[in-house]
C-alpha cells in the first residue's frame, strides 16, 4: 500500500490551516462587530445592557457552537433542528427566570452551567437521534 497516497500533502495541510485560521479570525471579527454595535446602540440610546444578559448571549452562542460541531452529521435533518430548538428554548426560558430572580448571578457561574447543559443536551440529542435510526431499520 502506498503510504504517501494516504497522507495529505504539505500544501493541502497548509491550506487547511490557513482556512481554519481565517474562519477563526472571521468569528473573532464578527464578535467584535456585534460588541461594537451593542456598545454603539447603548451609548446612543442610553440603554444599559447588564453584563449577565450579554454573557447569556455569548454563552448561549458558545453552547450552540459546541452542539453544532459535535453533531455535524445531523445538520441536514429536520428532527435534529426541532429538538435543538426546543432545548434552546428551555435553556433561554430557564436563564431568563434565573436572571430575573437572581440579579447577582456571577459571570463565572456560566462556565459550569453551560458544561452541564451541553452534556444534558448531548444526551437528549443522542437519545432522540439514535431512536430515529433504530426505528428506520
């Protein structure tokens, strides 16, 4: 068997690294643009957005990114999106209630909460998507 045929060539690996770097740079620039818009709107309108609510948006985006990255093979299935939407709705409603009841929510508390939520959402998605495949056999 030809080993060199299985390995990507250096230019191919370099291109993959450059594309990944550009993607990450685009994400960073996009986040900075969003933050700049929020800051601009806040300054112009006088509306102050508490950090806990801005952090909810950031951490929810991170949670969505983690789930989408983990379940790439299901992205074209409607059932996946319906379940994910329901899970995100529960997530947002629960956080709205918590942040309203407990305004002193510390930003660091998002880290363990999102890690636990990601595990829970992953378990639900695994169960639902596995049931779909076992029913189709």
